[in-house]
C-alpha cells in the first residue's frame, strides 16, 4: 500500500503538465485563427487603397488640378501664402495693414504675434480680424508660396516633401480637412468665398493626388 500511494503522488505532476501543454496548444491555435481572420478582413481594404494610389490618369489628374488651382489662388488661400514675409489681406490681397512678419514658426515675431489679434473664431462684424485655432503662416523654412505661382509651379511645389512640410500622399489628403484650410469657407463677414465649395475642392484635391498628382504643362 505504501508503494501504491507514492506511485499515485508521482503521477499527478505529470498529468498536470500534460493538461497545461494541451491547453497551451489549444490557445495558440485559437489565437492563430483570430489573427488570420483579422488579416483576411483587412486585406480587401488595404488592396483597395494600394490600387487607388497606383492609378495613373494624367488627363483626369490635370483636369482636377485646374479646379484645385482656382481655389488655392483665391484670396482666402493666397493671403496666408505670400511671396514675402508679410501676410496679405482683403479680397484684393494687399499687404497686411499692421505689417506683421512671418517669423521662424510662421506665428509672428516679438510682441506682434498672430494670435494677439486672430482669435480661435472670427471677430463679429466686417473688417474685423478673422480667426481660427492655430492661425499662422507657413514657417520660414517651408514657406509654401502660392502668390504668383503658375499652375505647374504650384503643383510641383505641393507634392515635393522638401517644400510641403514633409507631407506624403496620406498627409496631403488629410490636409484638405485642416482647420485653417476649412476656415477659407467660413471667413466671416465681407470676405469672398473660394470659387468651389469645400466638398468640391476636396473631391478635386483627392482626384488630382490619387490619379498621379500630375503637374500641368506651362
């Protein structure tokens, strides 16, 4: 009897080890199935995105950019993308009356910061400071000049990471919904809207980019 009791006690750890091993195999198998299932579910979307980004239709792309260009050359865009260091203002794009400077970060210099006058929202009334969160010009090291640019020059500048703020395709598409960009369609009293709605602009912007981002010929 003593022998049998000791024998049974020695068997129990072995059974526990076997049970744990079987459980581990089952869990590994279930995790593998879940992972494969998730990957399979993502593949159609990933393939679609890849396919869309690989489209190349120069005529469609250039036609879309002509619409994009009409918006980017409107005062609502050009005024914050000047050739010089002073922003522009008004529908005639004249120099800002206060003559503020761009500054290193695009937000002004010394005590004359953009945010001193440009609040998170438009100031009520005509000829009052417009406003939006994070109001600024492009920074000094990435000026993104629109003023005076031809369609070809502007298109090539926009898609050049060394000139567009290091934006890739995904970032450029997302930029259409930037709060300061969208302000252009809510500029406050007395300011002309861009020639297209924001929805039309965004559609043209994405069409231009996804069909090759071709630059028009001069």
